[in-house]
C-alpha cells in the first residue's frame, strides 16, 4: 500500500539513513522512487505519511504545521534507530516537505536533543508561497455558515487519485503559509546569530516557473543567507525553444538571469536550459561557488516539444 508510511531496508549493514517528506495533499508514494535510489546505495529509507494525508481531504482541516513537524522528528528517530547514529543522515523534502526538512535542520542547530543531518535535499521547497495563502484563513471564515460551507475549500474535486488529494482545504494552505513564515524568520535569526555556519550542505532543485511555491523566495529567503558550505541550487529554465512566445511576457525568457544575484555567490548554481533558443537539446550552465566563470556541459537530453516548463 504505497499510500502509507513505509521503510526500505538495504542489503547488508546500512551505510546511512534518509528521511523523505512528501508534499501537501500528496502521499509517501510521490517520493517512493527517490527512496529506492537511497536504498540501492545502502541507506535505510524512512518515508512517513504526514498527518492529515492518505485518508480523506477533510483530515487536513484538523491538523497544523507543528503536527507535521512532530511527525518529521519521529521519522528521524526511527531512521536513527534502524541505521544507527554513527552513519550519515540525509533529509529529503518535496514542496511542503522541503520546508519541514529545513525547519527540522534549523531546529537541530538550537536543540542538542535533535540529531543533526549531514545533507539536505530540497525539491521545489515551500520557502515561500503565493500571497493568497496568507489570507486563506480569512477566506474560509464564511464557511461557519452552512450556506457558505464550500468557502472552507480552495478547490473541491472528485477524489479518483489513490495517492493524492484532488481537493484542497483552506486551512491546509494557511498552515503552509504559517510554516513558511516561521521558517523565514528562523533563517534570518540563525544567520544573525552565526548558527548557519553549522548547517549541512543544501542541494535544491527548483523550476523557474512554479504555480505553488515562490521560486524567488528560494533564492532571497534561503540561499542568500547560506554560508560557503558546499550548497548548490539547480534551476530548471523554461523551454526556450517552445513555440509559445506569443503567450508569455518577453521578460519570462530572461527570468533565470533576473532570479540569480550576480556571481560570485556563496553557493554553486546550475541552470538547466536549451543549448540555443532554436533547439530542444539541453545543457547545464554551472557556476561554482565563489567563482564568476560559467561552465557549460551538454546533457544529451531534449525537451519534449509540447512542454514549456517543469
């Protein structure tokens, strides 16, 4: 049952442990493939089903972000129990799970009772969310009256997907926003107190276009504060060769250039984009930390012709 919490054990003695956290309205199934990759490399993989998920969308109206964080801590303890405390611990988080992974890592810098990870991997992390989520709590107030019950939901749809909710309650959006605000404030506080020097390397994969999380917040609210500790940001550009220019603002095609601050930076950046504006073949444009020169590498992969963004 891929909609439940699960543990994958490697063959032989574990080389490390990894906790993988799924996104909001998702399930452990969404990170199962990644868990298998770590398992194949000798890691114990622990994938919790975060509270409010895997049953019915209404369950998300009865939880808060602190409950999700408590489940994250529980998963880390279980991973440590299975693999031991003398091997590396990795945290992997997707979207809302990315915010939880980073929040746990920051908490571990302040609380000696929490085990510190050695690597953080974030996939479209919810460092910031859209402005509407900030006022989602107010948007749901009319739902206290029966005639306005649907106001408690940002979206109501048939639930045909066994591994993900299609409906989205207002409270879940509100809790994600509260988590992102607590996270941003903690990042600033940790930076001022010099605690980020002890933060492990952060590897993030983020699309320059994202309808859920704020791409700019990843750069301005996280990476601008990171020390030179081996962190890397991988940004997926839009498909520059897609025949859709008439539909987009011209500035969108230079979004990557305006997103990243000028080099040198304290972290490595890799931009995955078209080799030229007239080909679907892709390259990786990498600028190492504290350097200004950009290195280009062919990826031998091509954009699907009908796809404009990841």
